[in-house]
């Protein structure tokens, strides 16, 4: 049974979760006005969150897995639960790969990749096995560090003379169509659509009503941070340089130089993103192990370490190089995994709920 956590812990978990790898790959870099994509994507993301809440309420279930089992039946229900568990573990493996590439670029360039992945996997296995209350306590200092970092980064870049607001111009030079396309093809599903993972332990965060309120609040706050991050990157690097930057936020931090004394703030960025991804991977691993536990009728703690080792191995095999990894994540995974798991299956599930219970009778 999932232990309940207080509203503040729930909010901080969702807030840090939505940031996670979004600080690295929040908005498609091929779009010049990335900050507009961040703002526009918030509207359909909130609609998606309302839909998730309505789905659980209409299905009269306490969480996603029980809803799938009750709606789809014993065989198909278990199959879909396993599908979601694998999906969550796959996303966790991609997040681990993102983090490893970041750490190798900034902090530990000569450390073997396998060693880094194994150490990180053991960390998230330990965090996820402790349950939601422990993850919630971890989220509080991480969220504080994220906010403090962005304020500090903006101040230091300002004192360094690296910020030029004219780099934001021209706005919408190619029209609104690229912005809308980027919103639909990427930003709705990553990161906002990934909040579907919280339906797995909806009862632990206080039920549908609290999930909706805190989810909307966390989406708005994360949108503010991501928009501010995009504006900071554009004003520091320029739109053209952002297109060719692998880690644009890190490159922006490298522009800090105050009297040749305060420099190399990119390491601080790496640490903040490291802890954010640690929490996000712990949530995905926890949801994946809960799915395995639901199907095989055992404690989720029995699956924490095996699943952590599984995603560690897959994070190495997920792609041959970093360029392929980014293309797969921002292109193929969106249409073949995120949209089906975040939209198609929930919509079909809601239709089945209505068909089986058209007048809303008690089941």
C-alpha cells in the first residue's frame, strides 16, 4: 500500500519531476522562439491533466493500474499494466543516459561510463524502494536549489554583461506555425505528458482532486522556470548559437566571468540537473516496480534492484551515440511511445468506461 504524503511534498515532487531532463531538452532547438513554445504548451498540458483526473473519477478507481485491470479485464489489463511498467522503465533508462552524457561532459570526463551508470542506478533503486515519503523529502532541497540556482545564474550573467535582450528579436520571424508544430510534436508530451506516471500512486498523493490542484500548480511553476531558462539562454547565447549547442544552459553558465574570479558555473548547473534527474528516475522506477508488483502479486521492493539493473543496462544499449540518442528521444519516442501511452490508451480506456457504464451507475 502506498503511503500518503502531504501536499507540499507532492507539489515539490511534481515540480522537480517536470523540470528533470527538461532543463536540458525542454524545447526543440530548431524553433527560434523557444520561450513561446514553453508558454503555449502549458495550455494543452493543463487540459491533459484535467483529462487524466476525469478518467480516474469516471472509472471509479484509485490509480491507473486498478483502472486498467477493471476496464480491460484480467488478461488485457495485466498486459497493459506490464506495458506501462516497461514504458516507465524505458523513460528512466533514457533519463539515465541523458544524465551520464551531461556528467561526462562537465564533471567526470575520464570516468568509465558503465561505472557511472551502475552507481546512479543503485542510487535510484535505494530511493524508489524507500517509497513516496522519502522521495518527497528529497524533492524539497532539490526544488530550493533549482530556484536559487536560476536566480543566482541570472544575477551573475547580468554582472558579467553577457545578457543582451536584443537577441530575442525578431519575434515570430517565421510565423506562428513552427511554434504550434513544436508544441504539438514535442512539448506537450515531454515533459508535461509524463505526469501520467503519478496516476500510478494517485491514492498516495491524496486522490484526484488534490492531484489536479497540485498538478496544475506544479505545471505553472515549471513553465515559469522553463520559460525563464529559455529566455536566459537566448539572451546569453543568441538564437543561432542555441541551435548548435548540445547543452545550451551549460554553455550559458560558461559565459559567467566576474573579474576572472567567479567562473566555471557550469559545474553547478550539472549538479542541479543531476539531482533533478535522480528524483525523476526514482519516480519512474517506483512506478515501474509497482506495475510489476501488481501483476505478479509481490512487494514492489522485490523488483527495485532488478529493474534498476535492467534500466542501467538498457541505458547503455539504447543508442550507439549521443546524436542518435537525442533523435530517438525527441522524434521516434514521441510518436511511438509517448502519444500512445499518454493519450491513445487513456482515451480508449475512457470510451470503454462509458460503454460499460453509460449512465454512471455504481459498479
